[in-house]
C-alpha cells in the first residue's frame, strides 16, 4: 500500500513542479527580452 501511495504522490509532485516551472519561465523571460532590447 505504501508503494502504491508513493507513486501517485511522486507523480503529483512532478506535475506540480512542471506547472510551476513554465509559469516562472514566462515571468523571467519578458524581463530578459526587455534587457536585451535596452542593450
């Protein structure tokens, strides 16, 4: 039972990180583009 529960938990954590990373990337990308334009 412990193993079965761990599997879903790990998948949920991975999905959470995957969703958080894309959200953070777009936020960081716009500033980078602005800096390049200014340079």
